[in-house]
C-alpha cells in the first residue's frame, strides 16, 4: 500500500477590517538570508514591503529591524548565532527557517521577557504539517502491526550542509519510534522525504516531495502573517503549533 502527498499552494489568511491594523498588504517584512529560498521570499513580496534584504555582506542592525513588523529568516544553522541577539534585541516578530542549530533552552523565556513572538520550522511547507498528522496516525496504528521496522530516507541538493535534514529528524520525532534515517545529496533536488514501514506481510510508504522552493517561502510568509494576526502570546513556537491553531479557527 502506498500513500503519496504532493505539495500544493495553500495560503490561509485572517482578514482584519480596521484600516489601521497590520494586514498582509501593508506588513513590512525584514528578509534575512538571500540564498536559494530567501530569494524566493523576495520574489513573492512587493518591493515596498521588504525591509533589507540582509545577508553577510549587508547584515541586519537593531535599528533597521525595528522598521519591520516581522522578519523572515532563511540562514544556515551555523549563521544563527551571528544574528540571534540582534533580532531578539530589535523586538521584531520572526519566522526562523534554520536547521542544524541547537536552539538555547531559555529562548522561549527570553522571547516572553522581550514581548516578542517567534516561530521556528525545519520545513515551512504547509503540506508538511499534513504529513505530520499522517505520521501521528501511522505511529498510533503501528502498535498493532507484527514487528514493524521504520526507515526514513531524505534526498536534497548537493549544497545542503546538514545531514540528516532537520525535516527527517522531525519525522522521526513525530513518529516516536526507533527509525533508521538515511540521506542522499544529488543535483538540485528541493527535498524528498519518504517513510517506509515494513513487516513480513506488508509495507507502507509515505512521501513528501517539494517541487519548488517557493513552497517554503509561501509557508514562511503565511507563518509571519499568523504571528501578527493571531492572538498568540509572546514566546518561541514550533510551526506545528501555529498550523494546528489555524486549523481550529
């Protein structure tokens, strides 16, 4: 039995009726990171909405970030320490898409102290959160299977530094089962993740493939909008929390 989910564009928006409120049309977004995916964020935003963009040659400053309503950050894990304190001190809401980084344990409390709302994601695809829910079902149902084994395989472009990917690690965490993770790097593949559950009698395949990096940029913009338009309290959230909250509203 095979199950395959392909990403599609799904943008959920909250409509605000008061003209003095921040809306998707007037939201100022600081873009930090202009690589493969950060550049896609810039393509989706009109020029007047962009603060920056910022990169290693044009680093963000507290003063410049304060002119933004929210920041979208696509930098590798080894670059987070270079900008984390600057972003925190600016007081700007932020959507972080950095993998391969060990977030400080006190970051949630520090965000609360500063009164800022941040969200992190190993993968900002909205479809990936549908996958998360599917994995929950597989995890629960697998207790009835006869000696199942679990294998997660991820494939990405040759420039991706971390392996396994942050998304593959998230899949294992969602599964909450012992699972082998293997990685492959080739070409310019945006991201393919596959879970195989096997017993002597049957196999289950669950796969997510990103066709374009735009899907991550779209999800990051949606998450940034949610940070400002929902009733989230200050803190450091996982993307899944924001996705599940939006589904219930």
